[in-house]
């Protein structure tokens, strides 16, 4: 089902806002069931900010009150393909030593970003690091890593919407789609 977007692009919806909301409720319940004490939620910015916000509210509804800090890393720059190197744009402010950390990302693609962030947090002394991604795109993995939780499998397209962008565009869309 196409949806019009600014400019001449048409966006084909892959996952609707309703499907995403339903899946987030399921994920929040499952994560709350882990009973992680001293939970620190760390969204990887910027693509995960919408997913992380909705998941945080879901965790609240599931009875959790985690602290939140942000990590901003980049391996894409303004393109559609990873450049292979992960750079820290904004580092954590809170100490992760002996903390349970929920790492949230928008898409697990090559695996470099999630592996980098997870290794960084583990090296800083986290007690446990659990990862949750909106989309798992298994076909492009360059690093041997799997998310502990994934909302959806990602088809082999470059996707936009629900916080994910193409050169800083389309983040505002309430669904996940692809430019056609």
C-alpha cells in the first residue's frame, strides 16, 4: 500500500503503525519478564529514537521504571550503505558498571553498530547487556551477532520511516516502508 511523501517519492508500507504498536507491547512484556534490576535503557541514536520512545512507554506499562541514557554512533553517514567503520558521535553520560543494560537499535543489518555498542558497554563493566531491535535484516550480516529481541524481520530493501531515514528524510513516518 503506497503512501505519498514529500517530493516525488512514493513509500510502500512494509509494517503499519498498528502492527508496530502491537509488537512493541509484546516485546515490552517479554523484556519486563527478564526482571532486570537497575535497568538502564540505551537507545542508539538517531534511527532508534521513535522505536525507543514507544518501547520505553511499553516498558512503563509493563511495570518498569528504567533510567535512560543515549549513545549516538554512525556507520552510514548520508548514504544507504554502511561505510564499515563505527564512530561515536555522542557517548554515554551514565556509568554502566554492574548495571543491566537494554540496548535499543532501529535495524540490525551488518551487525557492526550493535556489536560495537554492545562490546563498548560490556568493556565498561555492565552486568548484562540485552539487545532489542526494530528490524532484523539477516541477509547483510558482516559480524556474528544476533539481537536478543527483534520486532520484525526486515526484507532486503533499504527501509525508511518510524525514525529511520534516507539522508535525514522520512523519519516522521508512522510506519516502516521503502521508497519505490
